[in-house]
């Protein structure tokens, strides 16, 4: 069927069957398809893809809950994957304080024995319910905090940057624990990552020009909790996660726009990871007297 209507994009005549309504006039099918390909995808303030739902946050909560259930069923998981710098296991199966040059019938476990995965896996474990009321509250409060912060920070960063921030904050917390805590003491919890998200929330709020009154109150509470809970929780892990999260998010938020922005953001993330690795290796070398764990 002939039509006297022209496509507003290519100026060709279009039949009624091929006519597609546009913001101004009508377009043909070919121009509609071409337009869909050329439309730029919306980006977050840091250059990430828009995430309309906190999908990654939900997955992280699910992983933490599954790990907690696994702990309940198999308590030995906690001993194997908790953050632990070093300790000795004697021939009687008992635990002993780590010392380099230990007897041959003893063996070491922890990061000093090459169990580097503990730096990450400890961030998905929590105190068991046998630790009393606080044991159960540990995972409940951390998951509530993760949800409250994650559903705000994830859409602002995009999923890929959010995952990198979460994992680096977890590692940052664990490295600070390794560096500043008694290496014979186990440590678990997602608090390092959560403090990293808290730092990210503060940096991003300043970056977008948000009303800082509520944000400042939140940050003041976070820092106050870090101080007041120092005798009950791993303040070293909290501090490490906070500083790591702040460093990564500053790179996300203030990298100059343009084709090099992603490169700068990736370079900073790799640099932070490398720095954490160097610090961890140096600490292990100090513990082993510069040698390799037996």
C-alpha cells in the first residue's frame, strides 16, 4: 500500500505496515533497528553499566548464608578456612603457638603454610551458633548491613566494579589482620568488606553532590563502632576493609572521564591487589625467618 509519509531519519517513503512511531514523526523499520544499535547505554557516575537491582548483593548474601549453614553441618570448615596467620599442630593433634624452626613432628597451618585462600574465604564465614547469642547475631547483623549498603552502592558502581570492590575490601581486611593481630588467632566475618562498602558509600555520596548530613552521621557511627568494638571484634579487619574500600572507590569516582578511565580504574585495582600481596608475603617471610614453611 502506498503512503505519502516519509521516514524522518532517511527521508524514504514508508508503507503503513513498516511505519514506526518516533518521538518526531515516523521512522522505517531499518532506521529503528539502526537507531537501537547506536543508542549509548546508560552508565553510572563511575562509568559502569546501570544495575537496576542489587543482584550481586543478593548473591553475596546467599553465599554467606550457605557458608554459615555448611559451618553448622561441618564445624571443621571453620578451622580450615578461617583467617589464620600461623599455628602449629602437634603429634597429639593439639594446637600450639607458632614458632619458626619447629620440631619435625609438628606441622604448621595457616597462611604461613601456604593456605593463602584463607585471606578470602574467611570473609564468607562467621562465628558459629555455639559461640552463644553473639555467634548468631554475627552473621545476622553482617547480612543486614550488607543488604543496606549493597543495595545503594551496587547500582552506583555497576556490578563488575562492585564485585572488585567487595573482594578487594575483604582481602584488605584479612591482610590487616595478618599484619596487626596475633597470628595464632582465627578471624572470620564479612565486616571487612562491609566497612569497604561503607567507605564507598561516603566517597560516592560526595562525588554526586548528595546531602552529606545523613552520610556524615553514618560515617561517624561507623568510625565510632570501629573504636568502641575494638575489644570485641577484629578492628584490624574493619580498618583494613575501610581503607581499601576508600582507595578503590576514590579511583572509581575521580578517574577522568574518557577512554582511559577504565584503564586507570583497573590499574588502581591491580595496584591495590599487588600492594596487599607484597605486604602479606613480607609478613609471612618475617614469620618464617625468611625461609619457606615446613
